[in-house]
C-alpha cells in the first residue's frame, strides 16, 4: 500500500491554480524530493497532505485514508518539519520533546525522551540546554525527534536544509536516510538540487503547479539534474 498518494489533486486560489492535477504515489521507505521555484506549488502540496488547506478537486491520502480538513483521521500518521521549527525557546530539548509528545497523546520517561533526541542526532550535552541557544540544525533535530516520538509513518519537510551549513546538511542527510531505512516515508520540498540527489530516492520538478518530471536518483547525476531543472523552469 502507498503511504502517501495524490490522485488528480488540484488547488486554486482566487482563479490561480497552485497545484494542477497532481498524481503521485510514495511507498514505505522512500525519500521524495520536490524541486521548483518559489510559487511553483511545493508548499501548497505539503499543506494539502497536512490538511491545512482543502483541495479544489482530486484527493490526497495517507496510508490509504483520505486527508480532509477538520478531520484528524490522518494526523496520527504524519509529522511536519517546517523550514523554521517552532519550539519554545525557554524550554530545553527534553522539555520541548515532552510537551509536543504529550500533545500527540504520548507520555515518555526522561530516558526515552533522551533516546529519541539521540536517535535524531542531537548531542547529549544539548538535551538540557534551552532552545534559545540552539542552532537551526539542532532545532531540526528536535523536530525529527518529535516525529520519532509520534511514531509517524510519513514525515513532511519544507526546505529543511535552508540555512544549514555543509556539515549540518550532511548530518541531516544521514539522519533522513536512517529514517527511510527504518521504513519512514519522507516528502521533502527543497531548493537544494545537490542534496536532493544525495538524500532522495526519487526527485520531482514542479512548475506552475504541474509535476513536470519525476526521476530516480540512481538515473541522474547532480550536474544532469541541475541542467534539467534549469531547462524546466
């Protein structure tokens, strides 16, 4: 069964088409990287899968269950990591993870919370530091820990490597690959062509709401993808 699916999915805003008849199927353990210029429809696509906005036509499904705004049927299956992870700066890493885990209906011991933060790549000495002292990369790791604690099958990410230095990007890439190896499905909107080739199993290029290309990363180099992207946009 596909963990994430779009069937003729479309969204219009005031006569403007943001997503146009998107058809997409992702399987367990896939990392799909969606490329496109600002305004291409990447974030709208994520919002449709999250149920933040209602489709104009077609449908999106998570684990075979249709995503419907106002209904929580699919929320238990998904986690969302935005470009800037919204956490509480006056709380430390463990306290943030505990708070958001409880919101999702999970209660963990301090040892288990530390375990999730460590699995997400956050160094142990940072677990008890306030989030106001964290770098963006460290905040992203807390976001991943929240997804792990929630036991999400599908993780949606919007520009997760934006603003990260090369070392943090490389760490993030390895964490994503590890999650995919555990059977998590990752859908990532990004501008980072070279990282998309490194981390993804498939790459899509979207233009004006249309998924123009879908390519397996084993079939293309970073240079070839860059050329295809430039020709497409």
